[in-house]
C-alpha cells in the first residue's frame, strides 16, 4: 500500500485546520486519493517548523498551501 499523496499538518482547536480538513477530504474523495492528517503538537520539530502556518498542506512530499486550501489548485496538483 502506498503512502497518501496529501498530508495536512494541523493542530487541535484550529478553525482554519477544520476548514482545510473538509476541503482536502472533499477533493480527495472526488479524485480517489488518500490523505493523512498529522497533528504538529505531537512533535516539537513540527511545532517549530509550522506553528505560525497551520494548516499546512503537502502534495507528493512538497509544500502546497498553508492557512487555506484552494480546492481548484489541489485538484490540479493531484491531476499531475
């Protein structure tokens, strides 16, 4: 089984994170792609790296968006 193409770095209680999760879930359901959510508070290195930018979305291991997920851009990235 391959790793999910989309990763969302998030934290509990983050309103923008909740919106991003909904957008990513909807786009991934449309495209048949898998995604994962990683809570940054579980890893001090991730907190240091992303604390001011969550949610941060990666596609195929590369940073795609932060704060807001544009569904059109995400669909285009997953079509590549």
